C-alpha cells in the first residue's frame, strides 16, 4: 500500500492496481438499524454509510478542511468482467461514452456547459475490476455535481454519433500505447502471470477485438453491469451528511433494482515452474526494465499483512534492502517492491527495477542472494519499525483531501465490504512480527516458481484514521533573518504532518551550455551526504519516521522539500537544515546520481509531451536560458565535478535569494526558534542579477523546425513570444485566453475540435512565463498522416482568437475554470506552502494568491482580445516531431 517512487516507475504504476487486503465485514451478531428504505451500516455524526432501498451503497462524510466536495461513483465493472468480449476493452470504451455523455435530460454539450459553469475537475477511469466517475467541485456546487453523475449513470442515451467518435478515439489511444514501453511491460507481465484468469487481458483491449464492438453491445453491457447493487457512491467534503444523503436518494430515485450480474471469476492454476520472457522492444529509450514476481495471496488471506511488510523491507524507501544494495553496487538505477493483492483473486509479489541491459544478470543474482538472506535470518526490529511507520504515514497522507478520502472509503468498500478497512489494515500491520516476515519469504518467494520479465531496447549480452483536529489554523507569519532569508510559518493542524520547503532563486537562470544541469545535480547531491551524516544514514532516518525528502531544480528556482509527522518535526528539521547548509557531495554518491540523471535524460524521448516541449524550447529561444532543460545535457552533467558542485552551492544557496516555508501541525514559537538557530548561520550572499540577460530577439519571420522520430505518430507546437511573470497587466488576461483556446471542456476550440474529429489524442494551449519572458503555445499529438490537417485546424483557431472572436459566455466560463482550479489545487500544506513561497520569492508578497480570484474576475472581454492581438500576431515558431519523412510533410 505504499506509494511508488515517481523517478523509478515513471508511468508504469499508473496502470498497476493499488495493494489492498482482506476486511472484517460487519459481524452477523452486530445489530444494524433498519428502516423501510435503507440499511444503515454506519450512522454517526458527520458520516453515514447505507445500503439504499434499491441496493446501491451510499456513503457521505463531512470534511471541512477546505470548501471543496468530491463526488465519486464506482461501478464493479472492469476489464475482467467483460464475459464474451474479454480482451476487447468494452469497459474502457463504455467509460468514454458515459462520462459527460448525452442523457435523456441533457445533450453532451449541455453536460459540458454545466461542468464549466460549476468549475468542476472531472474525469473517469477504468481498471481491471471497476470503473470510476468523479467530479471535484467548490462545495457550493456539490448538488449539481451529484446531479450530473446521477444523470449520466441512470439516464444515458449513447447516441450513435458519440459511439462512432469515441470508438475512433479509443483506437487512437491504442495506436499510441502500442509504442509505450511502460504499458508494454505491464501488459506482458499480466500475460506471464495469468494463464486462465481474465486479468491477463489489457484494460484498453486489443485493437482487432475493439473494432468488432457495436453500439448494441454497449447497451447490453449497461443493462447487465450498471445496476444499483453493483454501484458505490461516495460524497466527501464541506457538506451536511444528512442533507447530502437526502439529495442522493432524490437523484437516484428512479434507479430501480435489477438483477445483480454474475461476477464469479475462474481459478488461476498454481505456478508450478519458472516462467521467463526476455522481450526486445526497440521503441524503448534508455535503460531496460525488469520485473520479478511470485504468486501471492487472494484478498482475504491472513498472510497479506506480513507479505506487505516483507515488500516494504525489501524495496520501499531509499534505505530498504534491495534499493540500497542494487544502487550502491551500481546494478540498478531504481528499484521498488510491492505486494499486489487485488479483490478479484490471488495477486503477485513483485520486484521491479530499471537498469542497464548489461547488468540484468548481475542484478538478478544479487536479488536472489538477498531473498535467501531474508529467508535465513529474521529482519531487525529497526527495519520492522521503519516499514510500519511508513505505512502509517502513507495512510495519514491519504486523508488530506476530499478526493482521497472519498476514494479510500469507496475503494475499501468495493474490495472488502468495509468502508474503513484501511484503518483495520494499519492496525494489523502493526501486529506483524519478524518471524512472520521470514516465514512469508520462505513460503512464497520460491525460485522454482519465479516469474521474470525483461523489457530491453537491445538484446541482452550472452552469458491511521483519527478525525481531523478542530484547532484553528493560523495565518502565515513572516519573519526575515539578518542574512536576508525570508521565513513563512503557518500552523495547520488538519492532519499531523509538517511540510518544509526552501525555494532559492536560480535554476536555469544560472546555467550555461557548458554547465547545464549543474543546479539540479547540486540539489540532488545535497541529499546524498553531509559532513555529519552519510547518504545511507539520511535515507534510513527519513524512512524510519515515514518521512519524505527531495531536492530538484526548475526554470527559475531550485527547491529542497521534506514532510514528516508532527512528532518528528524538531529532529527532522535539524537534519533538513544540515542537508541544505552542509552537504559534502561525496564522489561515490556523485557517480550514482550522475547515472540516474543520465538515464532520466535518455527517457525524455519516451514521452511525447516532454520531448515535444523541449524541442520547441530549443528552437524558440535564442539567448534565453529557457532554451535548456533543467535536467541538463548528458555531456554537461557527466563533466561536472564535486568541486564545481561545492563552489556553486556556496554561491547559490544563500539567504538573500531564498524563502523558507514551514507549514503544518506545529507550535509557531518552537518552529521560529528552530529556524533562527539552524538558518541564522546561513550565508547572506548576493542577490541574483537578472539584468545580465540579453533580450530575446523577436523573430522577423515564421520559423519552422522538423525532427524525425522512430516512434509512430507526430507532435506539433505553434508558439509566440510571451511575457514575464511580473507583467500583471497581461498575465491574467492571458490565463483567460489560453483557458478558452485550450480547455478540454470548451465546446468549439482546440481540444474539442481536434478530438471530436478524431484528429488528435491530446491538444491544449498554455502560457509559459518566468522571471524572463516566456512564450504562449498551442500543441497537439496526432497520427503522422494527420499532421497537416491538425496544423491547419490549430492555425484556424489561432486566427479566430487573434481576431477576438470570443463571446461573453466563453469569457465567463474560462474565468470560472481558472478560479476553481486555483481553489482545488491548494488543499494540502505542500500546495499552500509552495504558492506562498514562490509569490514571496518573485516579489509579489506571500499572500498574493489570495487575490487571484478578484484579478481573474476583473478581466474583461476587451482585455482578452487585446492580449490575443498583442501576442498571437507575431511570426510563429513551429516545431514538429514526426515519424513521417520530410517530403511527406506539407
């Protein structure tokens, strides 16, 4: 149940099911309140869970940490329940049609208008065993959000034209996924693991089977699967639980009980011998991926808890056994271990690594040795305590927002019949002993039953759930130290966590072609050892308390972040300060970090959006440091030395350029004392000089650059000179303009026009601005043979925008979207701290974001027209990445 490492898994674990376990269903002897209409499972102040008269489960919970509400409806309908259509992706196609689709009460366009009107963040997803439809809205619009979901689920019409459109859209998705190495890895491993169970089929289906699906089969699937007893609805947020339950009953009054579908799954035969697949996948850029798995347990098996602890000890956290030894021996760039236990059958204990193809054999040998060690000797009490703490902190983090609370409750109920199973899970984890962990390794991690999959670009060489605290949060307290360091402190006791950030001006602004990547490498290396603690000691400390630590660089800044439980704040803050002020950049760690950064640079080309954005920036900017990537180039990164990092740190990590934030469940006086003691000695340094940069020359004529790719497809960027962040006059009007052009819910602009015509998979328009001038751009990804038509459509829409052809309704909708997105994106301590720090650092003042709503609402139609004319009338820069030959591009 631990979150995955984003550097390791990239996009892989987006498709891997979250680890769940068995539940304690309400005992038979427990008395359940009965009414004529419903069966109450939980009925307490602020929370109600009930089975409605029609059989649908409804759960409502009050959470007043932010004026936000989340509405999520789950249907026990996923790819494993498609019966005669297994492998066709029927559930996924169905989800595309239902979410936001036409109903007996609304057209699809009217649904989209209503979503825009309430400023909702909405989406849907399909997994192996369920489909989810969700909207997150400002709390005053929760009734409308509920009405929308109820309308979609109970009164859909599935128009023929919508079916044809989405049928095509899903096929375009499959075409692009075919060259995605991470999706390929997941699908191949499912086929290796499951021989009989329908879990072996990909969620999106196989294209040949998808093409055979008809609208009539969609209608049949709806009648069979979308019945009340197969649905769970969760509403969490700034609501009144009793009133909301009443609203749910009203909205679903005509959702009548029907027969529940037969969802029994076939038994998967035991794995009786090793299975191995080495797959050469030329589209994979950079290092290989390796998955080693062992058949695990079904959901309600008592061995679950000890297996999850075993996974944590082996591969969750920088100081875990396999992560540390494979990294230190330079056998793998990253490793993660997890025990997948889905609710539909026996799962898989999985070890996943990213590594050089030449190191596969050595890494497999070391993994085998480490598995034998854990079978031979009980784990230490320190290791046991570390993973138990990590799982506890992860559970707390999952209860910070309305969305995650609604998700956890609904998913718990679907999987176990207990909406608070996660609480019971954490309690059982704390009971696991070292002897039980050793027993699990001996019982399940058997070499003779091992599953191994390697995906390589080239052939391998031969040979907790307490209620939120009611104490009031404080306003932000600002202090400035003698060295110029600005400090922002805020008490927010909603959850027992403290978030620390230090933002420093710099990033790309201090780099050249020769040292590009210096800032990012310096920041990352700061966490790899100080004059008092080694990298291993730092990792072990943060892992032992369930904390997190990271450092990175961006366009205008670099940042150090840490998050810990409030009881660990004081010692953790001491170490956080030491990492920032006293790094020693050990050479043995530098070798490892350089390898990791190099591999990350290689993998940029695996992502269409990342590769397209960087190619555009390289061609758009002439003098600006924004032409470079914050990762750097491999050549420059590999040339950097420990001495360069130390010298740059001394120059850059100084008080006059920095803002420190400490937000969370803390005592303000104690926090201030700690800050003054630890950061009072920070060097003041000199402010960053922005006047040294040569102005970017505006292009005198259109510019066009094309890059050939081996990947199947194309991307296009069309961009124009932009503004600085400090250009308040144009900045907010530009927010509204790009929202109109690029929003996925605008009815007749970029996304809807291209996607509706099945021309592109994604398309958007955005404004990039920094301390130096940036750009505004429209971009899309499409099939290579549709590139000319996509370019023509984008240019037509930019001409329309340039001519100021906007309506007052479009302006109002865009403003509402921008305001609501700002509210929804600032729910956690980390979100609020980052916004305050950057506003203070960039000279606006830490409370600048409080006026965001007013500034957006003040924008007029004429102001939007003015910025469109001003910025979109200059000669465009066009960049294209395509698999098509140059002479076929018009």
